[in-house]
């Protein structure tokens, strides 16, 4: 059995054989948010199945390929579709792509997701900048013997989401008249949606939105020393006293409708990064 470090190196080398640039950022696109990849000046695309040790994405609307190229003047690696614990993958498998992005040279992780709204002041179609998170996934990708080559044994999580990047995104939102909240994301395993009692509990412990992803990737990114910015598209409202059955097709449609606004926020952050590098 190969160690995690060796798997990362094999996967990174396979990507370098096709695309040998150093990415500034890695981007993970969640449910219904794949169209953002159309803004990338594509230089290489690789199916997950063609990258050693990459799991295949089985979730609805997740394309399952890595797109490498340039966005806003910056070299980027874009995951067109992510991996989830509910697909049966271990958290170390789910987060392997983030490790590979870091091994390739990326210092920034941009992560997006579709989620359910718990905060009654939000509405479907709104976007939330993730300011903090709660991990209720019954697991952690850092469990096990720590490899100091990948990061410290006890990474600090007081600011998992970079405040400067959040301010950059909010500035872009104000400039473009986009509704953008700032709040707490809670991650659960899924794949079932929550009961009314569970929604009440999640709201009670401080969550503004709930989803089935993002937190493992951010934990590993922080462990790796990457800066993170996270965007949640609220696709349905999860208010326990006015709860309606969720329809996957409607959720994807809401995410697709919000995608242009998400693209504006992500590109705004990357444009600020580009200008910072040029200064």
C-alpha cells in the first residue's frame, strides 16, 4: 500500500505530464456550479479516472474532470465536480485532490457548494461567504499518523477562511449589486436531507446553511498551509415550520441560475489576487 504522500506525488506527476504550469489557485465547483469553468482559458482537461488515485465523481451534475488553464490572468486547476462522503469515499480520498493542488504549487483554495438555508433572513438563490464552519460529518481527514511533510499534527483553525479574501468577495458583491451574506456553514454526511428536528438543532448551534461537502477540503487546505475562500449558493430553504420536500432538479436549477453571480464573485477575488501579485 502506498503512503498518502506517494499517492499525492504520483497524481501530481500525471497532471504535470499533461500540464506543467504552477497553479496559483485550486477551485472546487459544487452542485450546479460547473458552468464557471467556461470562463477558464483551457489548456488541459483530464478525467478523474485518468489521474492515479483520484476517485470518480458519481454525484448528480458533477462532471468529474480536472480543468487546467488560466482565469483572470492566473494559472488555475479547476475540479469540475467534487467528491462526497455519501458516495462511499473515505475523507482522505475526498481530499486527495486538494493535496495534489498544493503539491503542484497552489497556495489558494476557492471552494463552492450548493446548500440549504437555515437562516430565515436568507432566501433561495442568495450567496453566502463562509466565515466559519461546523464539522458534523462524523469524521476528519487528518485522523491517523501525521505526515509532517504535508502539515502540522495540530493545525490551528481559528481562521479557516481568509478574511482578506472574504472582504474582496464582499467588495465585488457591493460593486455588482449581488446579495452576499457572511455566515456559518455546517457539514453533515448525507445523503438524506435533514428532519425538521435536525434543522432546529443545526440552527440552534449557530449554523446559517447546511451542506454535505466543503469542510473536509478546507481542513486539509488549512493543514497544507493554503488560504481558503468559500462560497455557498443557497438552493432551498430549510425552515422547520415551513418545510417542503426538496426536489433535486429544482435545487440544480436554482444553483444554475445563481452561477453567473457566483462567477462574478470568484473572478473578482482572482482579479484582486492578480493585481496584488502585480503590485
